[in-house]
C-alpha cells in the first residue's frame, strides 16, 4: 500500500460494514453515529493536529544541544521514533481509536521532526524554513492538480505509486540492515548526481501519495464513512506530509553540501 493508513481498502463498503456502530459496541441510535464523514470535518481535524505538531516540534527543537562542536540530538529521539511508528501501526490496525491515537501520533512526530530539524538547521542554516515552505507548496500544488482533475487517480496510477512506494521502502530497509553491519547502499545517500536524483524521485513519489490520500478521503466522504473516520483520514494525510517533509530536508541537505 502507498500510505499504510489510507489505502484502497480503507473505505471499501465491506470494510465500512465491519466498522458500523453496532460492530464497535456503540449505540446505533446515538447522534454521533448518525453523522458521517465530511470534507469539512477532515479540514477541522487537520486544524487540530497541525498545531499539535508545531508545538511539540518547538519542544523537540529546544531539546537539541548545540555547541561549537555540533548539534547533539536528545537521547530520547530513537525511542520517540519507535514510539511514533508503534502508534501508527496500532492506528492502522485499530482505526476506531484514531480520535485518541491521531493526536498522540501528531505529538510524538512533532518532537521527532523538531529534533531532526534542529540538527539539520545547525549544519545548513535556513534549511528548515525552506523545507517547510516547499512542503506547503507541494501540498497546495498537488491539491490543485487533484481538485481540477488535471491528474486523475486511476487504478493504473494508484498501482504505479504503490509499487514505487514499496520499492523505496525496500531500499530504505536494506540500507538500515546494511548499516547495522557497517555498510550502506552506495551513492543514494551521497550528494552526488545519483544521490540527488534518488532524493528527487522519492520526493516525487511522496508527492503523488498525496493524490492517493485526497482520492481516498473523497471516497470516504462519498461512502458515508462514520464521523470518527475523519480522524483516521487526517492521520493518514499527516503520515504522508511527515514523509514528504523529511525527504525534502534530505534533498536540500544534499544540494547545499555540494
């Protein structure tokens, strides 16, 4: 799948039936279960999660110790990365708890992004602002392309993006394993032509994942998904935005280190 939180099965009618109020143990007659997912609701939830990311990102930034010798990330960074990954996995398999796990994920990822950003900014002053602006620009552009139907999310496009995303995940997994043994995948992490082209390709793939996210959110609204699925949809979109921002940071650092 492209985005583990939002995939072609997320809002499938048969899956929505398994997430019906009575299947979750909630009273079917309550008002909260008579309302359905709306685009406005997703926007509202985004307006809640993004400030959480910003606040905790500031905290993460402040936790990085900086001196003439360099920037030292906090000792809890690896634990936070694993914690964010764990929350994401739980949310994917238990979407009904997304009203609670989505804010938790936003808070933890904010800490991680803040700490990582501070380290990058120490080496390349101003790179964080550039990455944030580029992330916002890519989001607006892709949303415009999707809303205007300039790019249509067809089955062929969806399968292509999913295949490309899985390929990138495989490369990163191999790279992590190789680093455990003191080696690395050659060239892709360097600031040479191959490394820059690789980062450009990954940024492109992450950008196209936004199109898949927009399409699946729209399908959720059309399918009449439960109201709480707005949290799950917003969580899925946040996963893609976090990935896109980190890849842009990596690309910019390669360009500025040449």
